[in-house]
C-alpha cells in the first residue's frame, strides 16, 4: 500500500529573489580548460536566458578547485559501491584525498570526503550549488560542515565536503536499525551544537537565514558534535531596516514557520520555529509528520504542543527509549523552550543566542538521587505513542556527510515545501 502525502503548499512569492550568483568568469585561468569555455552565470529572470555554461570557476580563497579527473580518481570513477546517498541534486560518493595537498588518494589512505555530484543540465541544481559555495565557502565555524572545494566541469557541478562519521541526527532518532538510543545529555549537546551554528549565521555581518533547519541536515562527527549541512536554500536576511524578505516558499513540511508558509515573508526568527520543531523531535524521538500515527497524532507539533506545559503529560511524551534517564526539570525546561520557539508570531520567539543560553542552563541540570530512583521505572508511552512502526516517509540513504534533499522518487520539489524525509 502506497504512502499518501499532503499536497505541497503553493508559492506565495510576489517576486523571484534569487541570491546573486557567486560564479565569475575565468578569463585569467592559466589552465583555461582548452576545450571548455568558462562563463559567468547570472540570474535568468523570468525568461529562458542562456544555457548553463559547461565549466566555470569561483573566486574564493578558501576553496580548492578540483578537476573532474581528480574526483573521478578519488571516488574510483564514481563507482556504485562508493555511493553514500542520492537525492534530487544527484548522488553523493565517498572518496579519499591527501590531507595536505587534497590530491586524490587510494581507498582507505588519506582523508575521507563526501563528493556531491549533480545531475547534468540542472538549472535548479546549479542554483543550489552556487548557494552552497556562496555561504559555506565564506564561513568557517565548528558547527558548520566544512566545504573543502568544488568542481564545475563538463556541465557537472560537484562539491567536496568533510566526511561526518555518525551521519545525520535523523538516522539516530528515527531509524529502526539505529544503534543504542542517544542518551539525554548527548541529545542536549547536539541541540546546543546546532543552536551555535544557527546563532552564528544569524549574527554574521550580513545575516543568513538557513531556511531548511531539520534533523536530516544536522550531521554528527565521531564524537556526536553537531554541524549544519546543506546550504542550498540559505538566503541573506533583511537589510535597510526591513523585518523580513519576501521569497518563494521552499523548505520541508512541518519545519517551515507558519508566517512563511502563509505569506512568503521570511524572518530570521523563521529559523527559530524550525529549531523548536527539531528540539521537540529530539526529546520525543518522533518525526514531526508521520501519517502512520493514529488520527490526531499525525502532526507532532499540533498533537504534542498542548501537553508541553503539563509536567505529567510531558513525562508521557518523552522518548520511552530513554527509560526515564533524564532530569525531569531539564525536560520541563526544554518543553518551555520549545513552546517559546513555536510562538505563532515571530516577534515573540527568542533569538538563537537566547535559545543557546537556555539550552546551556538545561544541560547544567542533573538528576537528583531521588529522581534517579523514581525514574528507574518510566511511565508507559502516552496513548498510541509509538516510535518505529508502519511505513516510514519516503527515504533515501544519507551518506553521512551532506544533506542532499529528495523526495521518495529521488526528485526535488523546488518551488514549494517538501515532505519530511529520511536519509
């Protein structure tokens, strides 16, 4: 039996406000790619515009420009057994490069990397590729996935990232075959790391709105440190005293803020709403949307929100896999923070620095000996609160390094909200 999903939300944009292209002409490139013409790519407006150029270069001192041959060698010619994931942008392959020179290396030798390879002739793929380079190529932060370099050659757009050993937060929270459940303190540390990354973006000289904050875009290194990935939908924030920018509605169902869905008005604090949704997923272990849950429980926010202020009901919402091993006071503090992040009016939501401060206070709360004894036998789940039953949303394998977005068919929904997905 197939999975039925809600119809995507229509666009509410009054204008196409694409981010400016970071790509420039490569007139001075000594190599000159003798058979390839390097060309600047600009906005195409509403018309057809020129075709996507076959090759190009980006002016940024922080990134290495890989050749296509380099990346073929690093991934053994993009062999199928090196595939880590697949999405609308294309496939992601695991490769190896030298740690110092970034030259391609043999399997198991040097530094593992994730290579995201686009589908050819994809204008949307080019736009999101440019956005990734524009933001990740400029920023460096411990809680942002590191972009090492790029390749634009033979109508292929490729990105090379650091490899994240533990994969996505989504896999750890929701997959049936996940290893041991993440302990409470590790969950809060993951939330703190993600909050630091988001706070950094919101407080740069030119504010950046991430626009696609969700569990699948939070990647974890070997020590479960969180890093934000996939900046294909990121957008510069409002300027000249404006409170918001108006743009097409894109993102993922369940995580997008209500004001953005209704009007196309994107606020910096629209990201805060998404953070509140993910924090709710973290403490409950439940997906924000799951059509396999009983009626009335499909939408986690709508179902759980009334129970968050009630300490007794809250205990029944907390992920039962934790087996009661969490401080009740910390859980209640997290619930209060979630409610503030989910405020319908963006002006009433806290900023990410305030969210981060609250999370630090929550992390400092420890269980008392009495609570430890009392929590040794946790309450049964509330009602039909199940974590891993029935069909899951459309899924493709996450490669452990980069959040490539896709729906169940492997195709993207670019100009409207996407379904919540697993990687």
